[in-house]
C-alpha cells in the first residue's frame, strides 16, 4: 500500500486503536478487524503489522483459542522483519 488515499484511513484506525483498548473492547476489536480488512484489500504497509499482532489478542479474548492468535502475531513479526 503506497497511495496516500489508502494510507490515511489506516493511520486513523491506528490512532483510534490506542484509545479504544481502554474504553470499549468491542470497538477495539472492530477497529483492528477493519484495519486488517483494509490491508488485505489494498496491500500491506508499515501500519498493518501492529493490527495483525493485536488480532491475536482479539481472537484469544473473543474465542478462547490462542493458537490462531499466536500464528497471527508470528506472521506479523515475520512480515515486519521482511519489510526492513
């Protein structure tokens, strides 16, 4: 993802995520999932990795299954290392 029109919504969601985690977990989960949806539709950027990492925590908290959450966080770490 390199065009500014795609990066702006992801930046807004990244900033919103910080406040949502302390106020409403459902809104936090929605922000994380929407950011991942944007990344899947328009491509990955530097701002995508934290959302994939947080997806692991959301999946674990909502579904109680930690294996997919660990896999999502591990994939985000690999993507971030390959991006450098």
